[in-house]
C-alpha cells in the first residue's frame, strides 16, 4: 500500500501577518536611518561648497589688497532697505546708497557669484545648497538657488566697509558666507557657516547670530 501525503502549499494567514509585521518593524527602523544618511550627505556637500567658495574668496583677496569681494547676495537685491541707517564708521558713506548703486550697475553682474567667477571653476552648482527649499518671501516659494543663483548669504558689510582681512578684529568668529535659511537638521535646525578665517562649520542658529553680530573692528 502506498501512503500518499498531501503537500502543504503556501502560507497560513497568521504566517503572512507575522512576516508583514516583521517587515513593518524593519522599515520603521531603517527608514529614519536612511533619511538621516541622506541629510548628512546633503549637509556635507553644502560644507564642501562653502569650502570651495572660501578658496575663491581668498584668491580674490590676493588680487585686491586683501579687500573682500565687492558684490551682493540675493537678500541685498531683494531687500536693500535692510541697509537703511547703516554707514561706514570711518567715512560715513551710506551702505544703503552703495547697495543701490551696485544694483543699478547691472541686474546680475554685481552678484557675488559673478564677481567671483574668475576664481572658481564656474560650475553654478557650487552656489547650490542641496537642502535649499527657499524662504517664505522668495518668488514662488522656490529654491533661492533657482531664483537668485545662490543659496548663500554674504556678510556684505565686509565689502561695503572696504575693510581688509588683516584689519578684522575677530576673523575666526566672523561670518563670511552662510546658508540663507536654517535648512539643515541636526536635532534642532542648523546652518553651514564659512568664517572669514576660512574654516567651515555646521552651527546652531544662535551660533550663527553670534557670528553675524561679531564686530568687524577693533
């Protein structure tokens, strides 16, 4: 007599549910880690951009008696009124009038990216923070890079005051270029910052404001 055994095919509902539960748990564990890794990669690329731009600015300084690039950032063009009431402490020259003159020269040629064009590879992406999601007042709420050609804000006061690098009071504490908005996340939101001594760092917003309000003068 032959004993015929019926083969068990497929899975029971309980087994399927167990597998799905395990996959859901694994996904919940892995997805945040993958998202964090992507964010870290974008932040590192942004720091590399600022490091490269810092090198371009230092080449400019060598050609212009250690004076900082005489150009504007997107915020200067979009909101020049920020300079009302500010002036060169030595000459009394109005920063607001200087900015208006620069804006009047050419629609884009006095932008910082154009002023520095001879000093870097010319690849526009170096001005693009990968996390650039625009700011609330930017036209169409699009990225600053695609609207203005730069994701970064310049310490324009350095240019307008004509202060040379060796005369800065605190170069290792003074901001030079920075993300226009705190796009990066590292716990609380953070920004990438290029200091006037050439080093770059990811900092919290309060550290940025400390650098922003660091006096240029002795």
